[in-house]
């Protein structure tokens, strides 16, 4: 069965600094990987997804993530954050043996300091 | 366009009372349907998912059950609520075709069991 680990529950960074939010997954088969974002008082929305092909995936709002199969990771990065990036970020995985089943991590709360 | 409706938005129930949360999707057919529970520090916990009418996969043994009586209707139920059932419940859907991996979430139900 697949699982997702987000080791950092909170990540504080200064505005315009780079950020990396870590995500590691566990699965015995190939996977689809996702990052969702939840802005304060809003619903979840898809930030980016990896299905196949290029391991570097670009999403909305300047975020990108890199799929690393050997390290079973899918870390999310942004070179320069803005106050408006303050949100909770969730990594999710579904494996190809049961593509309908989508498991989320525990979330990382990104707080941006001016 | 597709929409997802989830109700009620908030619910306060006494311990031992029954529960019924309803979710309906419009504008699509044969969606995959999901119930998640969101708790602080625990991310989104997958409770149930369904790939078709009457087909329910349960992820977490607990005091809850789910049913899918119609193609676009997904119901979360309990015969007797426990205090531990309190939380924020999210319904979601996605298409079943290739390229339909994105989840669309409802606005959620905040359940308080007292």
C-alpha cells in the first residue's frame, strides 16, 4: 500500500527567500504524485502533478517539484516566495495498481515573514 | 461545467446520534468519489472511495460507513456518533479517464460531536 510522509509540519521563511517543502512516498509500484495547496479559509486546489515523462514538473504560482524515483521523493520548491504563498501544502500519491486511491500527507504549513 | 455540492456546512450532534452527510456531483458521469477527514496536523485522511454505484472501498476501520446509491451521490453515515468523529469532512470527485487525475473538492462539513 502506498503512503506519504511530509516531515515538516511547519516551515517559516522570509519573503523573497527560496523554499523547499519535502515529500517522500512509499509504494511498491509506479505512482502518480501531486501537490495541493489550501490557502487560508479556502478549499484545496491542485498546484502541480507528476504522471510520467519529465521529472521536473512546473505548477501554478511559480512552484515546481522534482520526482526522484531512487529517493522516492517529490519535493516542492519555489526560488522566491511571496506573502501570498502563505498556505498549507499537501503532497498526495496514487499508485498505478489502484489509481483511484489517493493518499495525502499530513501537510506542511508555510508561513512567510516580511 | 462540473460542480460538487456538500451539505450541511456545519453540524452539531450529540454522542450516540446518527449521522448522514451527503455529497452530489453535477455535470459529469461515472466519477470516482471520495470522503476525506481533515484534522489539524494529520492532513487529509482517506475514509472511503467509490469507483461506481454500490462499490465502496473502506480505508479506515471505524464508526463510519459510506454508500453510493446513485452515480453522482455519495453518502457518509454513522449509526451512533462518537466524540472522536468530530472533524472536518470533505467530499471530492475525479474523472475516471486518463488525464483526469485531478481531485475536485466540496466545501466541507464541520462536524462537532458533543
